[in-house]
């Protein structure tokens, strides 16, 4: 698959876009997922424009389709992968299953997989391509317990700095990840890594807080938090660079490409969700990706003229249990889920006047809240371009991989 800037934006015309996907995939039985190649290309180039020249590292957990990852990495401006587990990183960095090895993979989260650590340490090739994430001495101890420094190649390490903001008025802003928050804490851990045999400190990572602003006050708080993080990140990287010149400093992600790219300390930005354009971004205020990835389910019963029941639909996103974790009906417009079942496990009843237009066998299009999690429900995606299916690409699941 080659990605080129599209000449048209049919997704801005829903009454044309979604029926065209139905027509292109008419020969396939539901459930299936599609990726619109022009919409994917639009998102990929739009992200590059928003990054303003800063390299984008592809966040694989937001895609989980090796063919899509490889196609995006072929574009100038994208380089490397941010993986979410060490076993996944080892697979990406190996020439297996018909794929070429990706030579720069950073694991975005600390690992406790001793077997994968041993595999990494016993391979000079993999150790040169894969970087693990740490935020404490205990994680270094775990690596040493899995394979002693004298028995392994040096392990490349990235230090993660906490991106959250603790404010006396607004409390804790952001998720709870790394315990390394201050410049002093980061410097102390960096010093310990540098002095410890069997490890090489090569990078720093600070993911930006989410930017799903829904009001003026929220946007103001996020602005204050981002300013605090930029200052702290810059000071931290300057201090750590005195101990070990870093190959990269990573910030993220899709929602903060513009602001993160303005920071001199940041050399790359991890992003991936914006490529598929899930409903997670529908309420963002400063960008709007195309709905490149979607899935189709079939109407299988009509309990009443104004009810159309889909087979399946319980593809709920991770995170706090709430309505915004549910898949959203993209087409037809004018239907709503039945409150007592919502996106049910085995069936999803849809209510409303538009449901009267649906018959048994008709297709309904839905979009997932989170980009990569859709891939966990599918063995493959149908790539649609020019009104037809031009290719199929296996997901991680279709490749027989279930990393997390």
C-alpha cells in the first residue's frame, strides 16, 4: 500500500462516503473492518503537517496492523515505532512472518517479561534495535535477575518522566505512570543507569497529557499544565544530557503534535491514533481526522418497524466505563442504541425513525472509540480505494499475535 495525498475528501460528505463503503464491500460477510486508503493517507499527511518538521514515531498499539505500520513508516517524516510490550517489540524488530525488520523500536511501558528480556539480551541484533522503558531501579534489578550483565549484550534504556501536573487548586492533572517527576529524580535515576553495567541510557520519554478540551476552563488548565511540562521537560533533558548524550527525546501524542513540536528539547513525537481517526478525537478542538477505520455489522432482526437489531457490537473500548467507551453508529444517521442493551455482547438494537429504513441483511457502519483496539476484534482489514477493495491486511490477531 502506497500512501499519497488524496485529491478528494468524501468523508466530509457522509451520505456519499458510507454508502460507497457498503457498495465496495458488498461481496463480504459481516463483521468486517475497513480502512479507507485515501482517508488514511489524509490523516498521515495531516499529522506530518501538524508536527511541523518533527519526526513522528508510530505508536503501534493505536494500529496493530503490520502492513499499515510499514506503509506509514515509508513516508518521509515518520521513523521508528513505539511498541507497547517487549514481545511485540521483538517481533517488530525481527525479519519473520514475511515482514522486514523494523530497526528502531522503543517499548513504551516497563516490562516484567523475563523470557522476552532474555531473548533481547541474548541477541546482539535485537539489543541494537530495541530500547526498553524504565522509571525505577527495581526494573533494572528485574532485568539483571532475568539475565546477568556478563551474559548479555548491553540493554538500551529510555527513561520515562512523569507528565502529570499536581496543582494545589485543581489537583492531579494527567494519568499516573512514572514515579520520576522532578529534575532531581530524573537525574538520580539517569546517574544510576549510567553507572550500572549492562545498560546504556539512550532516550527520554514524556507523554503529553490528553488534550480533549470541552470548555474554556479545561483548555486553560491544559495550557497551564502544558507550559509547566515544557519547562520541566527541558530542564530535565538538559540535566540528563550532561550524564549521557541522548539519541532521542520523545513526546506524545496525536492530540498534541502542534504544541510538542515547538519544544526544543523534543526530537520526536509518538503518535498513531490519528491515523485511523477513532471517535476519541471527535470532540477535539484543533484538529479533526478522517474516519479512516470502521467496521460493519448486519441487521438480523426487526422486533418492531422502528427497531433494527444488529448481530454483535460489544466492542467496548478500554478506560473508565462510560458512554464514550461505546462504538458509535456512523451510518445510517438518526439511530440510537437501546439504553438497556447499548452495544450488546451478542446483539445491538438500534432505535429511531432511521431504523425503519433498515431491513434484515442491511449493513450498519460503526466506529470504535480507540484506534488500535478495533484490530483485536478482526483478523484483517479490507483496504478500500477507488470504490473497491484493493487489498486485505492482517491485523496482529490475523498474524496470530496477541501481545496484550
